[in-house]
C-alpha cells in the first residue's frame, strides 16, 4: 500500500517542525539540503524502520527513534540531494499502531523540508487501516488489487515499481496475490521505455526459506521475461546483501534502519545512483566504523 509524502514549502515545514518539536540542528540541515541541487539519478533507499509511538522505545538494544534520526541526518548531509526517498516496509514496530505512523511522519519532516519526496510501502509489521489513520492527508495511489496499493515512481534513467506484500499484520510471511501481479505485468509493459527497478518488502522464498514472499515464483515469472527489469529490492531479513538470479536480475537485500539480526550486519541505508548502463549502490552504515560503510558496488544491467 505505497503512499507518498510530498515535499513541504519552507513555511509549512517550519509550522510542522515547531509543532513536532524538531530540533534547531535538523531544521537548519533540512534548509541547507534544500539549497543543494537535486540529483535526478540518486535515490535514498531505506527499509525496516520499526518506529514506535514511544520515542524512547528500545528494541534489541536499539533506540528506534535515534536510528532513524541518524539516517535522516546522513541523507541530508550527502553532497547530492536525492530525487526521492523510499522506505521498503515495516514502518512500524510490531502491530502498526496509529501513534507509530504519527511519530514516523514527524521524524521524516526534515526530508520533506529538504524538498525530497517520500514513498512508503508496508511490511508485515504494518497495518493498513491504522497506517491511513496515522498518516492523514497523504496521497493514496490507485489500487492495484482491492485494498492493496502499488506505485510507479518515474525517474530519468529508470522507473521504480513499489509493491504491497503485507498479508497479515505481525505474521512473518508475505504475499502479492494474483491481481497485484497482473497489475505489475501491465505496469511494466506500459513503462518499458527504461530500466525497471522493483521493490517488495518481503525477501524471496528461496533455499528452503518459508518466511519471505510466498508467491516468489509467480513474481519471478513476471519479472524474468521482461528484459528491462534489472533489479529486485527487498528488506524484511535485516541484511545487506547483493546477489543475482539465474536470469541476471540483481537481488538487493536492503539493510534495516532499526537493528540487524546478526551482529556482523549493519543498520543504515543505501544510496542508489542510476547510471546510464547500471546502478551504483553505496552502503551508508549508521556506525561509520562498520567495515562496509561507504563501500560501493556497481551493478551492470542485463542485456
């Protein structure tokens, strides 16, 4: 059920920032970022923020609000202002309460104040109805299949397709469903003029894993024959990992903003730059001492 939060004017941002108690430092950083030229080819990719209504909430030894605030600060400090920011599901902590989404909106205010549009997807710890109640006034995309929503975000060098894999709140596996997959096929065919990058919260069910996307095979059956599909992004497993499937599609597991499940994994975000014939992905670990921090990989498009 992706939705978009539009950039805010300076006056509107100041009013919201004051109401939310946003600090002076982040407010100034948002204004500074807004004066930086936007790069139409660069995008900020986040996943698994797990924000709670209680800003002091700690999960797995991590203050969730602090982690997202640090990531926002890093996004705004980059030399290139991204064309957009995505959060690939599990916006909320456990059961997707209204207050979780209200706090998330407040924490993302500096991004919008910097002139960066935001696209949000839902994961298994989100709740559709409470998400809409907690995010009043946001733009809902045309339904892909019933209550499920999907979005196409057009870029100059590639288009992003954001899907809805939420099945049941606080239940681990996810599913896209036949209707949404049919919509995806039509959308990909209608936007075949440039490379396609597909985002789903749940990881593919491969290698005996049963906790990811239950209709993985059906999704790949849509993606593989459409040769302009170049990458499939997902979160859910709280890992940073890049693979490639047998057809040449890049499989990119985004790190969690909140907390990793394994001690050697980073928390943070990924800066994606679409190149003329590929993609550059740079890990931005929250802890700059992580060995993968600021390391970049370049992925070539399949032919």
